[in-house]
């Protein structure tokens, strides 16, 4: 079964074993929907979820003091593919986009999608061209004509000066 990383334990909180998690999910509330998570050290049940600013604070089963929390600091937090939520039409997981062949609306190859930058007004798709150049394309309807995950292809409409 494929495991998907949705966060990382970055610190400990208090004396009772809570851990601070940097969430990779687009919704930090995602942790409230989960019963358990997977880590390198073990599978853990989520006993409690709370938030401090943009950080997720978790109380996990079997981690009951600061020393136990310190021992898992730096570990990734994973869920199984079966725990992934259903996405609405036209939305994709980043892991499914990375590596897509990117072509323009005339069918000419531009390159491949190498990264997705978030936390801006809109996502930005980084495309690496055959020559090694990297260009950024806003992930908005004006530029993204279509995405076909099965064919591993994204079609974009470029404006003058973008390349």
C-alpha cells in the first residue's frame, strides 16, 4: 500500500507528549478526519487535535511524556492512499501532477511539470524545459487548458513573453 506524507513533526509541546506538526495538507483540519497516522516508528492513533496559529498540535497514542515526544521529533506523518479524500472535478493531488508532460495549446512540447508552489494568490506550476530552463505558469483557467492524469499530460495556453 502506498503511503503519502501529509506532515512532519517539528517540535514538542508541553510535558504530556503533544507534538507540533507542520502540515503538508491544504487543510490543517484534515487531521480531525483521521483516526490514525503512520510514522517510521509506529502506527499511532490520534487522541486529540488542536491548533496554535497555523500549526497542528497532536496528542498521539503511546506518546505520553515530553521524552517520548522528543524521540519522534523530525519524523514524517503518513496516511495510506485509501485515507485520501475524494477531490472535486478539476482538482488534483500535487503528487499526481509532478512529472506531467506540459504542452502548449498547439501540441508543442514545453517540458515537464517539476514542482508546484503554493501559499500564494494562486498555485504556480514550475515547468522545466528540455533546455533546463524553469518557467512558472499560474494555475488558473486562463493558462491551464486541460489536465489528463491518465495520459500524463497538461495542456497550457502561454502568453507572449512567458518563455
